[in-house]
């Protein structure tokens, strides 16, 4: 459903200061500052950072979302704890970014950000673009140009989840690529870099999958075991506006949903993981007949 594209607001309301205090390849922590709030907001992951920025934009009504966020049936919207900091705006211990979100088109973000310590201003067309650029600067690695051969199918198994971090694994069955996360890692960053992996010649599909199916009958038994609290299968259909569009299937809930951006897909995963983490066996609101199918009747 289209919401609208026009918004009238102070330009300064679109700016956030991101003070990065801790950074590893699998983790980022810091404080988020906004002109309308005298206190900072602590974040322990990119997903928490995105959620709090979207929350403030929604409260201000700008920049307006042009579409309503999609959700699985029976699953409430994300509601992570808002962790306030009594600090005034300051620079990060490791890095400082000024992020300007001009638009929220395509269920995503468009704008630019400035890396203060490096005196560099970089545009972004999506939150995935922002993630890859920001991590490239923090790690000292140049951001890769958009690749044509991204992984288009992925199985996500979540064993534990808290504050945008998870343990579990990512799997791409056709190419026999498996990435296990034994300690909590940032979901938003790790999934993006896993699927933006450029396929090499020796990683060509080893199974004759029917890509019209979301989950192939040829998939390995490891994939079918799923995660302890939630499992998802993702099929990327398009790679436009520097983000992804496709289908995500929540296996325990037997529901699928179309997503229009990487961020929307992340919110779908995180909302289920958040609900499931405190409720073992949680399946949300199942489609008609699914309870019988799951019980084996």
C-alpha cells in the first residue's frame, strides 16, 4: 500500500550522528544522536540502529515511508528495548558518521553520510549500500562494486537471537557454501556480506535445482534441520536500487512474504526471531490447515 512521497519538515530532522565506540568484523556498538532528543540512544547492532532511526522518522512523519512495512501474520512489529544514554552529542571512540536520510523510497533509505575522521562524504541508495560502505571504512577495506553474481538463494537457521545479533548458520545449498556463527554476530551485516559474496568458477551450483521452487527437494539434510528458534528460506528475484527484492519463507510458521528491500527482509526475520526467542516452538498465526499439517494429522 502506497503511503505518500511528500513531506514538510526541518532538514535537520533527517540527520543523525552515529558515534561508533566498538567495532569488530561481526559486531558494532555505539550511540545514536538526533537533534530532537537531548539524550543519545545506545545500539548494540546495526538492526537496533536502523530500528531507532526509523522509529524517530515515524514519530516526526518525515522522511515519509512510501509504503507500509510488511509483516508475517500473527507477528507483531519489532519492539526492541530503547536504551537511553545520558550523554550529550559527542564523537565516537573509533569513528563518527553524520548520516542524512533524504528519502525512504522502496521500503529503503536514500541519502548520504559523512565520515568525520576521514573527511569523506559518500552517497547511499539503500541501507545495504550504507552497511557495506560503513563497514568498508571501519575495516579499511574498499567497498566492492555491485556484483552481478550474488547468491540468490539462502537458508537462515537461527539458534539464538538478542538485540539484532544471532547464532546459527547461513547456507547456500546449490554451491555448498555454509557459514556457521558460533558466537553472536550482527545479523544485518553478516547476512548482507554472505549473500553479496561473488561466486567464483569453482562455486558454480552442484545441484540441479528448480529455481521456481523456494526450497528444492534436492537440498541437503543439514539445511532441513533448521534453527532452534526460527528458520527462513530466501530467494532474491531482483537486485535493484542497490538493494534486494524477493520472497522470504518462514518455515516454522509456514508463511511466505514478499520483501521490497534488504531492510524489510531483515525486519521480517528479526520480528519472528524476537517473538520466538522467548517462546519455544512459536509459530505465530498459521495459515488455515497448517496446524493439521504440522501435527501430522
